[in-house]
């Protein structure tokens, strides 16, 4: 009989506990009503990625002759004309355009995107790896082998100082040396 009373007592105690858990107390309701909503989280501070470009000794000089045929058309989807685009140093920057070797009648394989400070003191380069189909280039230049003339290059430039920069393309020629093209493109880093 005693165990029957014990089971009944335990069952009653459990029922009371469960009932108490589902009821809201006046005090907890008052605390919720008087509580302020948490402040919105601050936007995370951008973390600069390491530079993807290599420092180089080559400097583009005034009067250098342009070889080849290319067009560096955009920076982060913004055209280089009518005004020079602007980019943030802490963000990845994407250049896009096309390049062909007019002398060899092919799309050059070893293309470098080069960036130089406007004052000519510092310069960097990065390989052009991602190729993009450009049927418009192949059609306009009347050469079907130019279909893969398009390119996209993503660069990270966190160490560069804010200011104006020059960007151009370089690739090796059959006679040795580099063909330089795309001269005249400028952009600003903030």
C-alpha cells in the first residue's frame, strides 16, 4: 500500500512541476516587457587578404610602344571610360577584357596583368589564368582562334597605398621580350 501512495505522490509532484513550467509568472512577464531589444550587431570589420600580386622591377616608361591587341575593359564590372573607376583596397578587385597576339595570330598563353603606381615607383604583376569566351572579338577580328581571347583576373591589393594606378597587360613575343598592351588604363584605390 505504501508503494501505491509513493507512486501517486511522485506522479502528483511531476504533474505540478510540469504545470508550473508552462505558466508564465507575472515577474518574468514584467521583465520581458521592460527589457530592451539587444543592440544590432556591428558590421564585421573587413579583414584584408594578403596581396595576390608579385612585386616586379619592370616599369612602364613614357613613350613605350604598344604591341599586340587587347582591351582592359572593366574593373569590378565598371568600364574604364568615360572616367577611371575606383576600387577599395580591402576588397578583391576583378579586371576583365580581352587580349590577342596579332603578330602570331593566336591568343597568348603567358599573359600578365601588371599594375604600376602612377608615379612609376612601384609595380606588381599577376598571371592571367581565367579565360572567357569572346565571340565578339573572334568575329570583329575575323579569326576563329580568338574565341578564348577574353579574361578575368581577381586581385587582392591590401598593401597598396590609396592613390592612382596604371594597369596594362604583358605577354612574351616570338622574338623575345614582352609585348605591352592596354596602356592608358588608370584606376584609383581608396
